[in-house]
C-alpha cells in the first residue's frame, strides 16, 4: 500500500463520517438526510458501484464499499465531483 492509497482512504473516511453526522441536526434526526442515504445506497447496490474498487483498493468486507459509496453519493453530484478532483490529483 502506498501513501496515495492511505490519503485516499483517509479522505473518503472523513467524508463518510461527515455524511453520517448530518443525520442528526438541531437535536433531531433529519428525515431528508436518511432518505437520501437510503436511496443512494439502494442505487449503489442496484448498480454494483464501489468507489473503493474503482480507486484500486477493494475492501475485505463484502458489500461495505457499495454501502460507503451510497453514503457518499447521498451528498450529491457537486460533492462527488469535488471528491473526485481531490482523489485524482
């Protein structure tokens, strides 16, 4: 494993954590955020898309990459575009 892989994993891990933190806003659960996550995870499973496989770092736990990809996708196209720019540089 090289340093670039570690940086990518750290970047994605932080993004996933920030996404999960959005489920609790102003002292209550955000139904909109939960809905966006559920739909994005469902679409990720339906398409089989896995960001970790795409960047060449498949995870040892089956399907967890698809779930994480869905969580990231729930943030929207602008976020994914910014994340892609950070990963690809």
